[in-house]
C-alpha cells in the first residue's frame, strides 16, 4: 500500500507496455462550477461523477461556511441544498491553492449581504487576481486586495450590480468565468465584455456557459468578446460531471510512452474540456510536432513537455506565458526539472519552453543507478507529469507525491493498478 504517501516516491520503469482499464476522476473544473451554481440555486441539486480532491473539498467547505448544505452520499456525488443566497461567513474563507474556487468565489460573494474575506495558501497569495478585483470595483462592488493577490475583502450589498462589466482575461480565463457565473443574480441584465488581449483558454469559458445553462441561466453571446446574461437566478438541477480531461492526459501519455493500451471508458472526442485537444497531439508520439501552441490546453502542457523529452525531434511550446502564474511557474519548473534528468534537455526562450528531445534517452540513462530527485513545487501537475518520465528512466523520484491530491488523489494507486512499482525514497 502507498497510503500514507511517503515524502518521496521512486518510480520503477515497468519495462513493458501499460495495459488496463482506468476511470479518470471527475473534472475539477466542472465540479467546482457545479458546486457553486448549485449553491446559488434555490432547492436541492444532485451532482454525480464529481471529483473529490483538495480543490473541490475546499470549495464545498467554503460553501458550507456560507450557509449551504453540501452532503456527500458517496465517493463521487454531492447533494447541495441552498436557499440560493450565500450568507456572510463567520471567518475568512480559505481556499488553499485552488484557482477555480478562489476566482469564482471572489465574484460570487459580491452577492452576499455582508463582508467576506477570500484567502488562500502561501502559493495562492502569489497568484494575481487584480484584474478581477478591478473589474468588480469598476462595476460598483466594494472589493479590495492589498497585494493584487489574495486575500480579497468583499463588502457585498446582497445584490450583484447590473449593467456592463469589463474584464481583461489575458492572465486567467477564470476571471471571466467568475463574472459570468455571478451575473444571473443581478436584478437586470449584465453584459460581461472582454477588454485587452483575448483570453487564453477560451474553452473554459464555454464550459462555464454550458454549466450555467444547465442550472437555468440564459446566456447570449453578443460577439466574440461579449456575453449578455439575463437576471434569471439559478434553479436546482441534477447534473452529471464528465471525467477530467487533464487527468486523462497522463493516461494517454503513459499509453504512448510505453506502447500500451489503457481503456479510459470514455472516447477522447466525448470530452467538452479544452485539454482533451491534447489527445490528438499525444497520439502522434514519437513524432509530435515541432511547435505546439499550448494556449488552448494549458494544463496539458506539463504532460506533453515530459513526453516531448522522448520524442524523435525537439518541441517548442508557445502560447504558454500564463503557465508562469499557475500553481508554480510551470515554464521554469519544467525546464529545471527536465534538465535535472539530463542537462540541457529543456530550456526557456522568453516565455517559450524548448524541449530538446531524445528518443534514445531511456537507453542512454539505463545504466544510471542514482536517484533523480524531482522537485514538485507543491504543483500536482509537475508531480504527475514527471512520474511519466519514471516509466522510462531509472531512478526518477518524485518529491512530495501527495501534492497530486489537489486534483487526482488516486493517481499513485492508479499507476499501481496498471502494474507500476513504486518505492518510498
Ligand atoms: O476555468 C477553469 O476551470 C480553469 C481554467 C484554467 O486556468 P486559467 O484560466 O487561469 O488559465 C486552467 O488552468 C485551470 O486549471 C482550470
Ligand atoms: C492551474 C490549475 O489549477 P487552478 O488554477 O484551478 O488552481 C491546474 O489544475 O493545473
């Protein structure tokens, strides 16, 4: 048994194709949207296929602190009962390093009648939220953040302001999703309009609109950068959450790297999440393209970057500057940790990541008997993606493997179920 997880885990390359059936957990993005929308709806909503992980547990706990009943009848369901109004919590709401929960709630609590402090952990306190706070302020919400990052203090009046609200989603699409989701609570229509640069991962906004509609919202897209939201509020719903596409990328990559066959029980074209686009690129391994634009599948970049190290030809990842403000600076983390496996295996060029690639990497490093200790920076995706390198290279040792629990608590057990041996280091 791996539980409790050790402080470091060495992956033993299986030396054979990985074959088996794995059900990825529910989508983090959709679970945290559905939890919030159910909390803003009057009545009881049943969410099934949900993710239970650190990020969704923190969202559920925050909603409970604001008067919502969130029950957990089994490992993949939430039953949410609400009056449709969030109440002021007795204490600051703590959201760890959950970007979705922090950004979505910062806007949602503008509908509370009272003061809410939205806070996160040390890493979250470095992740920018100023564009969202500024947009709320310009719309008339009393929201402040001393540092441009959490904590944020929101003094709500019990009503979200109607009218036009402008937002620069260049740094994070979550700001746009956050405003869209609170908008049906106004007493007149709200137009959410993009300013400045386009949003990176537009697919996440599409996910938001789809979830809003499932909970009764009326959203009209006026043009590429403007959405009009009717003052309908939300109604409770029974909502099925699809599996997590970002989690699926590790399985697609494990399959590609080992020449295996892993049945996820869901076709790659059945996902509505943006990261599912990575499947077509991963399927081209070991002939992945020379340039990969990661802007529309940002959370899949760590997976593809580690895979690229074993590709036939070098890969340059472009359109990924937002990766610098995720759980850690992922461009720097990927470059540093790939180069720990072999010096020069990756480097940064501006905000691009260039992976030198070496199809013979596993053979070249085969005789090596020392451990390569991969720093994971409290970032689940760095931990999970570098475990893939351990399927081919001896001695890959993942520090703080428990950080995978942010979105995929069963990750190490899943690898074990496919026959991958791991030992504490
Ligand atoms: O809306 C969402 O569910 C998400 C949007 C993306 O973040 P940004 O919009 O900050 O790029 C993504 O990286 C994150 O994991 C989930
Ligand atoms: C960036 C991520 O998460 P979030 O922004 O929701 O913390 C992620 O899951 O890769």
